[in-house]
C-alpha cells in the first residue's frame, strides 16, 4: 500500500515498493465511464506530455478525439469487432 496526497502519488509509491518499474513512455489504454469523462482530457494531456501514446475504448476515444487528442480506438475483444484506428 502506498500513501500520498493524491491517488496517483499513492499508486506510484505502491508500485515502486512492489518492485514494479513504471515506464517513462509507452502506450496506455484508457476506458472511462461516462460520469468521469469530464476528467479524461486532463488525464490524457498529462500522459501525452509524458510521451505516452493513448489507446482508448470507443466512447472514451470519441470523447478524447472531440477534445483534440490523437488516439487509437480499441474495441474490447468480447464484442468480437475488429480494432479500428482513429
């Protein structure tokens, strides 16, 4: 368990303590429920600034695209659809 002023800080501390090496860049999958999508652009901006590429599920990808983010659209495999890229 990590302790911090924010969830992100506490999570990062817990991962470091567990020996998980968090990358400085890479690819991140984002799937956010509708009620929380208002926060998505801030989260995405932070990740893009840290050199992460964003992959998002359908509704989240559409929302982020409207907020002027370049994202790849990820379709959950349970739906059986191909994975279109945006």
